């Protein structure tokens, strides 16, 4: 009887937790606005220019409040659409070089990673993984910490 009651309580707790888990999973889209600050206008203008965003894009309008993660989808899309043989360290540097924080020493195979922090606050850096041939093979830009 005790086991059945315990199991009933566990099921009740699990069911009662579903709305909270749902909110945690799906409401965090703009949670970054609580832990970081907006980008300066000159940084926004730089990103809009380098990633070829339209002047009509509301993020690129003057005096609009914009955060670093607001550009992540466009940055990822840009780098994903570059042909593999042009996906070079030099290209990344031309777009994000002024925001580079550091690059790791190459591993045994010559692969390495560089971190770029558009805001400069260390909260949401972009991590780019490069092969020994200086070609990037993964770009990580998100707010989930993974």
C-alpha cells in the first residue's frame, strides 16, 4: 500500500510539473535580455553591414534596442551558406575578427577553436571550430550554454 501511495504521489508531482517544465523549455527565447545588455549602435551597424542585413531590417534601424543573440540566426545562416572550400579562418576574421577573444592552441590533429564575443561581456560568446587546414566546420552561437 505504501509503495502504491508513493507511486501515486510521484505521478501526481510529475503531472503537476508539466506546465512548469513547458514554460522553462519554451519561454526562455528572450531570457537573455535579463542577463545581458543591449549592443551599442556602432556594433549593431557593423553586424548589419558585415552580415549583409537589409536596411529595412528593424534590428538595423537606429535607436532600436538589440542584443547579441538577436543576430545569432543570421550569423549561423551566413556561415552555413558559405561553400566548404571558402569556409576559412580568414573569412571568419573578416566578419568577426574585431570581436575575437581568443583561439586555443591546436590539438594533436591540428584542430582548434576560437571564441568571438560581439558584446564583449563574456556572456554569449560564439565558438567556431576549425580544422588543421584553417577551415571552419562548426559554428556554435546560442543562448542555451551548449
